[in-house]
C-alpha cells in the first residue's frame, strides 16, 4: 500500500511540475501548485501510515498544516485573480508585469 | 483484487491531473482538480485511512474546489493554439512528466537502500523530533495563526491596491 500511495504521489507531483513548466496562464499555474500540495499530502499519508505511531498527534498535525497551506494558497490565488481582473490585466505569465509596485 | 482497484483509481486520478492542463476553460480545470481530490480521497479510504479521506473531501472538494469553481466559472483559459503547437506541447508535457515522475520514483526506490540508517533509526531521529515539535498542545494554534496572519497581511496589501484603482 505504501508503494501505491508513493507512486500516485510521485505521478501527481510530476504532473504539477510539468504543469508549472508548460502552462502560461497564471491560474493554471496556481492549480498546478495545488496539485503539488495534494501530492505532498498523499506522500505524507503514506509515510504516516508506515512510520508514525497512530497514538501520537504528529501525523494529524502534519496533515492539518498541509491542508491549511493549501487553503491559504487557494485564498491567495483568488485574491490575486480579483486584483488582476480589477486591473484588466492579462493572465498570461509571459506578459505579466503588474506585480511591480 | 483490492490491489487492482487501488492502481485503477491511481491511474484515473493521474489522468485527471494531466488533463487539467489541456482543457480550454478554467472551470473545467477546477472541476478536474476536484476530481483529483476525490480520487486521492478514495485512495486514502482504500489504503485504510478513511478519516483522512473524509477530511480530504471536506477540505479540497467541499471547500477549495467549490471556491475555485465559483471564482473562475466564467473565465476562459487562453486563446486556442494551432493543432501542431498543441501536439508539440502535449509531447513536451509527456516527456517532462515521464522524466520527473521517473526521477521521483527512482529517489523513493533508492533512498532507503543507500541510506546507512534503518527505518527504525530514522523513526527515532526524524519522526521523534517531528513528534516533539508537533505534539505541543498549542502547536496547531500557532500554525493556523501564522498562516492566517500571512494570508491576512497579503490580502490587505493587495486589497489596498484594488481600492486605490477602483476609487
């Protein structure tokens, strides 16, 4: 079971990294980052199942932290999207210059 | 039988993840992200972590994916590319995917064999220090508060810019 979860985690991470490399849309890149966080959660669960004693709270704390990071990233994505939409800017990262302050 | 079902769900989940980067609308990409989350939750349930699967569904599908679907519902992703360019992008994506997945899988397969520490020693060193760090009664509170402060600060900075533009 460990190998199955590790395999899917590796594949999801690879899809996310490839998505970051080959996407030009800002939101698609943020989705790819979200995918990498999901892969991190999958790998964390496989290691928690194998190495951490279920009676300790370490595994739960680690997973809650990862979920909190994913939620924070989603909020940041939608906030930046609203900001860019308000400025009427292009969502293509190769034409992105609005983060200059 | 369970093994085949697990690998079947794994294959479907990865297929959804890859197709997320080839759909034309952001709404479809958000729906595919939700399907990836559902697939990973089913994988957790099948491997004996049903509670983690339920929380994965609650957080990613119930919370984040709904948020994304509502926010990006009407946004087109990008202009259409020619068929040749689309094919070249698909080929490059596939090559990159295979190379990165292979590198990560090779790392997973080789790391314990090359390591001089056994799994029990690793558990003793790394996991126990992690446990000590996370096992405090207030650790969860600290992590959540730190993230909330970071998000709130960033949102305030960006919102100030938006207000300046609108007003």
